[in-house]
């Protein structure tokens, strides 16, 4: 279904995003905090938690799974339990600018079908344009669970001029609209890393199916699959963020595998 992300659409988004970079409306990100991005859709705003690093060599845009809510805000800090949200400081400590992109204010959910829509790709193009304008560093998209649907769709549509690398963790592999393997991954011309926990029992994020996606990325200059085995004490349902699906009690080690590879991509 998602094969609509063709070359013509990609060119359209590339040209649109390049021109848009000068028109992003948000406060300047000079210190850590929540930024509300104007996404050109009435009064809707897209909340992005920004962590600028003075020695950053790249900007990582983290794409949470589920409905990508911020969770409660406590003293300016969002409390989402999503793997990427709760691990944001680990990415920052590896000397990257970090931006966690949440759900726009005019939406209550981020359904699978929406995550491969033109509207959603346009939202992420705004986030990327903001990152490029403020930091001027290569942009990598890092998605987890449903966020892998978003990251893959945006990387395909926007192309290598806007997205310089892609990381997919706990990827959606089957049964759902936008599952990574159903998208046109053969067109990706950027480094791609996939990580999955060996014990992930989420029914739409199957470890063996994730591993089989990597060979389909025929145009990626570098690609790698890593199976994670560490962690302890999974809680809740298998598809929830504090189960194996979210690398529970192995977040720091998992993030290090990711950031080490981003700094030196190898097959």
C-alpha cells in the first residue's frame, strides 16, 4: 500500500522542505526544552523536545512509537515511558543534538495509516527543516515500534538530501499498514541500522521478520542488523515500552550500539 512513495513524490517533498527551512516558526533552540513547531496546519503545533549539544556531529530526530504522546510534563520534562523518550539523555551523552518529535496538537492518535500519509511526512519535513536551520548538521531519523513506520516513510519520501541516515528499532514487520517491509525500502540510499530484541513477542514486530528486511535495502550504501539479547524484568503487555519490545533494563547498552554505529557505519 505504501509503494506510493515514488520518485516524483520524493522530489516534491525535497524541494518543498528545502524552501521551507527559512520559514519555520518556533523559538530558537539554544538550550534544552520543549519547542512547539508551526506545521502549517491552522493552529496545530508539533511538540519537539530539543537537546542541543555543543560538540554534536549530527542531529538525531527520535520518533516514538504508539500514539507518540509526551506523557505528563513535570518541571518542563516530559514523562513518556517510550524507549526513545526515556533514553534521550543517553543519545545526548554520545554527543548528538537530540530532538524527540511527538504527536501534533490537532491529533488524538497516530494510526498506522496516518504514519505513511503525505500529511505526516510533511510534519516530519518541518522538524527536519528546523533541525537543519538551527544546527546545520547531518540529520538521522531514529524510530521505534510504530515510529519505524514514520521514519521509513519519511526517509523514502524526502530522500538523502534531507535525511542522512536511518535507525529502526523494534520495527513493525507485518500485519499493519506501513510495516517496514511493505514500504519501498529498496529505494533508500542512506546508511540503515536495524535493531531488535531477540525476545520481542509483539505480534506485529517479529525479530526474524525484521532481520529479513535488511537484504531488501539494495540501494543502501551501508546496512546492518543487530539482535539485542540483554535486559531484565519485562513489564506489561509484549508490545508495551517496558517489555523486551522496549529493551527494558538494557537501554544504555542498546543506545550505545546505536550511537557507536552512527559514528562509524559498517556492514
